[in-house]
C-alpha cells in the first residue's frame, strides 16, 4: 500500500497554514494532496481570489509528482517534457513557487500548495503547515 498523508495530518496542515495566513494578513487557498497529486483537503480563506484554489492545488500536484518544492521546478516550466504532465493533470501542474513535498520517515506522502500571496509568502505558509504536521517539507 502506498503511504499517503493522513486526513488528520491534512487537518493539522490546513490549521497551521490558516494561522500563518492570518498572521500575514492575507487571503489564500491551501491544498493538500497525496503523492500522486490527488486532493485530500483544501480550504479557501475569506477574501481569497476565485482562482487561488486551482493554483494552490496545481502547485501541490507539481511538488508531489516531482518530490521537490515547486519553486525548484519553475526554471523548467517551459520544457517540452512538462507539457504532457500539465495535460495529464488537466492543467493542474503548476511549477511556480508555493508548494512543498511532505515526507514521513523519508517517504513521500504528499504535498501542500498555497496561493494568494507572493511566491515567497506562499512557500512560507506551506512550510508552516508541513512543520506543524511533523512532515518534512524538503
């Protein structure tokens, strides 16, 4: 059986991310996926743009599929090899900063992606969630 982030862990991640969002005074969306990029949990804070849920999920999908922070992939976003990934995922494969993979005991179990702030703020919030759940964010 493939290990995946648990719903209870996703709840901890979302809660910690929401706390970080409030601290930053922003409105954001947060998505938690399994290692394949399938959505486990998502929230859109009050005032977040309509487009942020899809972007947060797309960043999480990219991070989960590649096992790396999505920002480390951004320089390859134009590579032809990644166009099929985007198509396979129905456009939900975004290689922009704001998501981190989630590892438990060295095994990839998912990713958390955030959208609504600057790329740096998005990643900061994602890392806060990963830390709170005790899942290293790579």
